[in-house]
C-alpha cells in the first residue's frame, strides 16, 4: 500500500476510534483534528515498522501532542493499529 493510501486509511481509523474525543459527527471540520499527529506519524516510513513498533510510535506521538493523561490507555492505540493492519 502506498503512503498516501496508508495515510488516508489511518486517518479514517483514528477518526473512528477518536482516542482523544475530538471528532464530532455533526462537524465535518472535526475530521481534520488529528492532522498534526498524522503528519508526525508519517515522518517515518511506517511500512518499515512491525506491529508493536507502529503501536508504540502512534501512542508516543499522541502522548507528545496531548500528554499521557489525555492520550489515555495504550489499548486505544493498539486498536487503531489492529484495525489498520486488518484493512491494509
């Protein structure tokens, strides 16, 4: 899967899981709330990461952008990666 396709798939999944609670189904603009985190995730070629490395990368980026308390449980980020890999 190319980077652009991976980006949009991961964006869709992050919006579905909405780990921070920023997406509002009545506000289409909110679907772009996680763009800074996505750009940071894709600064590295994620196709070179294994499952656990990708989970850790996404989790650490959300901690960096929001802090550990707001980022919440690592389980949410594991779910994001599991869904991403299942649809890939």
